């Protein structure tokens, strides 16, 4: 499995670039597909952006706009959450059929289905005479 | 008992934006601070301290907790003796138990967070909603706790 994870680190002042947090992910493999699950609390379906550039998959989750708007009218007494969006990139194994990637969002968990190409799926080889 | 409760009302040391990227460090600190509380409840705390915020507006105290991927019935919210207490459990998807795991960074299991409320709230009117993996607990302040405008009269 070469579904390598790219973790981006920010250097320098970071003032000119919006800050991102790296979401925690699980990656599972079944016979038919790889399954990627990422925790992105506060991100709705509309806040998710998934892009594919050659074999690099990038997931971005936007949540700051609605939060900052809600926070404008109140005072923080205690704060542990980070006021940033989520972003993480993955280098996909060539065996993944990038045309059939699908994704869904449920209660802050993004699930991305990465189907294996037909040619690499486990299968029975018929024995011929 | 009193000692334990005072540790809950800890100062917000980690609110600075500069700490935004240190989510893991913050998790670890939250876990360490919460451990005495877990002992109080007689169960071993296994290590998920989801980030909690507490804000105040004119009428309400509002707490939010980032707990993605739960079922509504697996979350318990309690307000008692001026302490908001939230516990729950994230369960692993049964379908994936047999799948081969290549990376497991997400936490499964039980969590418990509690925070002292700095103002009295109407316990009967507390509402909790769960949306996009964020639990929001809205607690209306009692009339005495609301800000009042005092009229100045001519002497």
C-alpha cells in the first residue's frame, strides 16, 4: 500500500497564507477499495473540497467562516478549538481507479472511497485444460 | 472533591492562535488535566479529550465540543451543581473491523469532559444539538446572571 500521506508544515511568518490544521485520518483496505476517513468536526458537506491532481488527492474542509460569524456576538470564556480550516494531501497508489473515487460526509467525518482498479482486485483464476 | 472541581475551571492557556497547529499537544495536555476526574468516576480514562469551547452572549452560556462521528444516542450531557459534564463513546464501524488498517490516527472509545459554569443557568431550559460532528449545549442564564442597565436618576 503506497497511499502515502503528505503532511505540510508551515514555515516563516504564515501571515500571507491561511492556516490549516491536519485532520486525523484512518485508512483501511478491503478487497475492493481503500477507505479513507478523516475527522473534520464543524465542516458540513458544503465546506468540503476534494481535488485530484495527477495522483495527489487533496482534501480541504472549510469551517472558519460560519464559526467566526457566530463568535462575533459573544465572548469566549474558554477556548480549546483552533480557528483554522483543515487540509491534508495524499499520494495515491497507482492501483487506485481515480475515475471512480466517491466521498460522503457524516457528522464531521469525511469518508473517501478509493476503489481499486479491476485488474488488481483479488479474483479466482479459472484452471483450463 | 473541591480540589478536583477547581482543576476543571482552568485558565485558557491554549487559546492563542499561535497554538493552532499544535492540536496533538493540546490533546495531550487536556488528557493530563482530565485524568483526576476520570479517577473520580472510577473508570480508567483512555485518552480522548475533545476540544471544548465555552462562550457567553447576552442570554446564554454556550458550550461546544468537537466530537465527530458519534451517534446521537451515544452522547450524554448533564448540568449539575454548576458543572457541565459531557460524556460519550465513539464506536468503530463494525464493517471495518475485519478490514486491514494502514493508518489509525482517529480515536475510538469513551471520552468525558466537564467544565465549571461561571454563571448560574436554568437547568430545565438547557438544550443540546449535534450537527456536523459538533455538539452545542445552549444554557440560558438565570435572570440574576443577565447584565442589567441601571438607570441614573437626577439627585
